[in-house]
């Protein structure tokens, strides 16, 4: 007698019971981003990354902020 259902494995895939898995590139990207965030946090919390901020780019912090300009006219000259 012949088999009435020659490919029973194909029927299980057609029911749509389980969605397809996450692609490998998405998993790898998520792992890489997670590791980079973890490294950044460790460097910031331990102080290994150094002192960052606006003062780092100025010469010993003696320069005024970008929006502040010095005037050559003294206050006494205006009076």
C-alpha cells in the first residue's frame, strides 16, 4: 500500500506555530553594541578614561567660555 502522507515534516512547518528566529546579524550587532556600552561604562566609572569635558580642550582652564568675550574698554573709561 502507498503512504498517504509522503512528507509529514512539511505539514508541521505550514501551520505557522512558531515565528522564524532572529537573524544572526541582529544577534551579533546587539552583542557588539552591548559590549561597547559595557566598556564605556566601566571606563567612566573607574576613571581610566581620563578627565573629559570642556576644560580638557582649553589651556589649563584659563580661557573664558566660548560665549564670553573680553572688552578692551575699561569701566572707568565709560564713566
